[in-house]
């Protein structure tokens, strides 16, 4: 199982939200490049980078941060937030992301994301399934879409998607544990998909349970910043 630290960016700084609420924001570091370098120095190989300003604006805002992290580390970066056009996708990939995550656009314009999958491949285009209950949330988690989690995943598997970053917004940033029952159900129902768990990961035991559940990856955010998981704790997973 891949261990993937998260860096969320607002105004060029490293922050975390609670349950996707922009009014409940904690700033942890003014230098996200230094944070990324610490992750790389600890032996981590991947990074989940979210442009929260971009998610609200509908286009990438913090491309300079992405570019600097790509230049100063060898981390394999998946970038999300505001990737809602061909131009935005090109900007993110050109800035150094190895993967781009399509979330809101995958709900609003699935044909566009299908075209990206055909053009760039399922190894480059990840699908962001931000959910609360059984519904997909869009527009920086401010709007509940008609799409259900299982239906959304089924539809994109059918057109060639492979990797799904599944974020339980109701748990994200709350340090209350991940949605194990949901993830186990997804793995059972869609055995060919690669699921990355996001939201609520709090302890090393959470990681062990996610690995046992068959998750392809686990994203860790606030737990690393608050110290409930320390970087040395991750060595057995690397």
C-alpha cells in the first residue's frame, strides 16, 4: 500500500481544513517546499498536493508551489484542485505533476475526463471521489451532486479509469479514523480498481487496517502535522 502525505495549499501556505470547511482552517507551515523535502528525506516517494485556492476559483492558483516542489524533490506528485479545463490540465502537468486528479469536472463533464483518460492514460488521470454519506460533493465540497459514490466509480471504471482517490469529507481533518466499512465495500464491489483512502487517517493502526482492507494507497494529512503519526512510524510501510 502506498503511503501518500498530503499538502493542502491556501495563499502559498501549507494548511489543513476540518471536514472540508474553509472557515475551519489551520496553517501549519509557510513553506510547503520545505515540508515536501522533509517527506522526501523520510523516504516517502509520493505526494498528494491540493490547491485549495484553485478548488474554489475553478482554475489552478498555486502552480508556483507545485513547480517548486517538483524542482526540489523527486516526489511523485498527484495534483488536484481547480483542474477543470484542458488548459488547467496542461498547466499542472507542465508544472511537474505526474498525475492530475479530476473531481468536480468528472461529475459535471464526464466526457471531458473520459477524453483525458483516452489521451493521457489511467496512470496519469486519477478520479477524485469526494464523498459524504453516499453522495459525491463538488465545487470545493460546497455542493452535493446527484452522483452516488458507487455509481460514480462504476461509470468511470467503465471508461478506463483505474485510480480513485476517495475522500470522506465528513471525516477529513478530524482525526477520528477512516471510513473502513465504506472502503471495504468498495474493494469488494470493484476488485479491479485502485482505491486510495483519504480522510480521517489518525494512527498507524488505521494504516494497517486500510492495508488489510485491500486499499492501494492511503493519504495522511493532519495526523502528520499534529503528530499522531510521526514520519519514523511510516518506515515499516515503505
